[in-house]
């Protein structure tokens, strides 16, 4: 006779887990919202940067016109001319350029408008970039401007990285704020999903403790689980509790049958002994 070996059936493929899918879906939604917010803020920042560049260009045009007027008007008042230049610089500071006016003897008559001090938390970053990451730039364009008294002023436009450094720092801070918002949102979503999904674990642990104590009531009272993984675990525990109940019922039935058989055997033995010894 040929003995056939019966192989156990292959287990069905495992279903995809719900918890990673929920976490990734909600995290992707948060990332999409942050991306849309970044686009909106970027467009708004782009508009502000364009306005600042145009204002700086118009200020430069006004400064050049005023400087040209200084050379054309021989009787122009030096003090009023410098005050006009200072007012234009204060109202619309030049970007990427620093305007300087020197007298014939080298005395500085007009320097760049002082920049607003940066806030304390970011001042050291600007200083660090200026000291270690920004190479000196000595590019300068200068031309003489004759004055009414026969002297000459020297007007110069020097390259300045301060305004661009501040703009870059503002963009960096915006990007860091968005990244912080994105990371915080993702962590909040993951925390909420994991906490909500794993909240029924306490009930499952109570059910397992009940099974260890031969009490299946906790198992039968398990509510529906929020994720497929926990629902599979709860279903397995319910099946195990039912199997334990059935095993306990069979054990009690077998115990009763054993007691009945023992009692019957005692009765039979007593009867046989009574009959046999009675006859003797």
C-alpha cells in the first residue's frame, strides 16, 4: 500500500495592516496641507520681494537724479542736498548697494543708512554668516561731482550684502517654521492615530488575563476593534475563549461520567461480593 503524505493547506496571504495605512494617509494629508501653505506663503513672499526690489530700483533712480542735479546746479546748497539724499535713503533704503559721498579731502559727508537691528535670537546667525561664510566684496563704482565752490565730491556705490543677507535669513526662518509645522503636524497625527488604534489594548490584556484565570467573560465582552490587526487578535481571543468554554464543558461532562462509572462499578462490585459471599 502506498502511504500518501497529506500536506497542510497553505495559509492565506496576510491582509495589509490598517494602522500603517491610516498613519501614512493622515500624515500625507498633513504634508499636502503644509505644502499648499508653503506655496501660498511663498507667493506672498515673492510679491513682497518684488515690491522691495522695485522700490530699491526707484530709490536708486531718484538718488542718481539727485546726484546728477548736484553737478548741474552749481549754486545748490550742500546741506540741503545731503538732507535730501538722507531722506530718500531713510524712506526707501537701497538694496545690495551702499551710497557714500566724500568731500575732496576724503571726509565722509553721507554714509549708508543704518539698518534696523536684528532680533536677539537671530543676530548671532547673521554675525556668523557675515564673519565665516561671506567673502569680502570690495566692488565699488565712483564718480566725481563738481560743486559751486570749485571743489569736488566723490559719490560712490559700493556692493553691500547686508540687505540680501537679511532677506535670505527671512526665507530661511520661513522654511524652518514650515518644516517645524510639518514635523509637528506629522507627530500629532501619528500620536493621535497610534493612541486611538492602540487604546483597546487594555481590554485585550484584560481578556488575556481572564483566559489565564479560566474566565472567558472578558473575552466575550470585547467590543469591535478600530483596526484590522486588533480585530484579528480579538477574533482569535474570542475563538480561544469559546474553545476554552467548550473544553471546560467537556471536562465537566467527562468528570461526571467518570463519577457515574465509578459509582456503577462500586455498586456492581458490592452486589457481586454480596451474592458470592452470601452463597458461601
